[in-house]
């Protein structure tokens, strides 16, 4: 029987989240890793699949135009037009050309995330002066953010809040205009925002004297995610210190972010704004269902009290692992953790459309490795209406930070 291939191509650059990764051990079962990758164990003891040169290839796009059959890619929407064709192994005029077409037809389809499971992520990015004071953490963070937003912008709706805001505008209290200008929404969460986010970050380099108004930035992010779907909205906070800029605190009796005293220079903006910030994260989780990831860029002089606050924020935001935030103490580990964190929200549910009615005739493989249809939804894939969803090892195999080819062959 003539075989008609339906190529389901997804360009995913993702990493396993902590819940999904429970029990994933490619060391004991190397077949869990896609072809061309290998299993490694990172510093935290978690296993993941990595390509031969992750820095150069993790975000390399697949040449999908050469792989699709029977349709044209709509560059504006990313979708493929379906066509029905008769195909024969002997070419035009051959015996096979007289065969009737497959019941599935020759369909080209580009998978899009199911609307009900699409994540919105507001990146809340710290541009305080400490980001470049002793070590340049700003440049590698920008590179990682550009990589992850570019790789996932068709699967995740990204927004951006930079704090303190680079352009406070009129009406801002002169006392706080430079150091503590409240973070405001720079990019509304949506698909395809990678270039816009990159352009804003490129002109937002930290300057001397800037503080850490984390509280206001979180409020702006929460407002941007109003009226969203419960459980699919996230804030990803990237900061290198504890929250500050609370002028209501008594600088004579506060924990000072400089590790010393806030009294000498009368700098209330350097008081650790712990309670107000933690309470904000708690309220965002309870009232709006927004989870907050906390990525701390630490160093040798990182204030222990600030570390505690970041841990408490992660707990309040529902993303802590072993009661800790995601702490990065080296620039080299920054990109990996940022990509892993952002990638963990990418869904394993994708729209299949009318082809879902032919699910019993589909053989689905990832990078040439077949995965079974599993109606128990434990390990493999299944359909839910017109959505295909991957489970267990099939979902994990797609969450390794690389692009993958998903092929479904209909016989």
C-alpha cells in the first residue's frame, strides 16, 4: 500500500520542568534521548539530553521547507496549506499512479500549541547597577533571553518588564526617578515578541546608582497577566539581589542590601523590601493563579538575608525546588538555567485538527524513534478532540533544548 507521510514539525527549545522530570533517568535508559544527543547529569543531579555542541546547535532551526510535502508554508501564520495528491512510486504514468489516494490524503500540517494550554510568561529583568559592577552578568543574561525568546516565541507568549524602568517619564518622584523608577510593562505578552524584547534590552544597560524596585515590577507583570487562564500564566524574575526601594521602611533599623548600614548615606532605597515583595508574589498566586519563577544571579558577596527572601518568593510563587529558588553562581550556568526555566512551561499539547480522526492510522515518531499511542496517557501520545498530547518519555524527549522532527506516517 502506498504510504503517505504526514510530517508534524515542531521547533521546540525546552527543558524538563521539575515535576515532569521526576523519574527521568536517561543514564539507565539511553533510548530516552533523541538521536544525535547524549545523556548528561548536571550540577543539581538532574538528567537531561544534550547535543554534541549545545551552545552552537540548541537553537538552530530545522530546514522545514525541505521536509514538508504537499503544501506551502504561510510565512505570516506559520501554517501549511493542505493538499490532496495521488502519488506513485513509479512516477507519473506508472502503475501506482492509477491507485486511489490514501484515505488520509497527502496533508501538510504545522503544529501549533493548543490555545487552552498556551503559556504567557512575563520576563521581569533586573537592570540594577550591581548587574555590571563586579562582573558582567547583564550581557550573558541578554544573550540567553534573546536565545530563549527566539526559540520559543511561537509556543510561548512572552512579555517584558525591565526594572528600574529606563524611561520613568513625567510625574515620577525625583527622589526615586533614577534609582527606583517603578518597573512598567515594556512588552505585552504575545507570540512573536522576541525581536521587540531584544531591542528594548539592548538599550536598557544598567547605570550607576540604579536600585532594585522588584515590588513595582512584579505588580506591573501581574497587571499584564490579568484575565488570563488559571495555571498557564507565569512571571520569570531574573535578579542579582534582594528587593529594595521601599521608602516606607526605616533606614535606621532595616537590613541593608549593601551588607552594612543604610544609615551613613541615608539610603532607604537600599533597605531589604522583604515582606511587601513576598506578599505580592503570594497574592499573584492566590488571586490570579500566576506562578513566579525566581532566578537569582548570586556571587561571593551575596547577602544571606537576600537569599532567604528569594527562596521565600519562590515558595510563595509555587516554583521552589527543595524550598529554594533557582540560584546561579556562575555566568556559564546562567543560560542553561534560564532556558530550562522558560522551557519548562512549553506545553505538550498541540492542535492536530481533523487529522485526529485518523489517529488509529498514525505511527508517530520523534527523530526516527517511534512512540506508541497510549490510551492510558502514561507514556506515548494520544488525542483529545482535535489535539495531540505527548506523555511520559515522549514529552520529556521533546524537552531537551533542541529542535525535533515529529513524523506521523498514515498507512
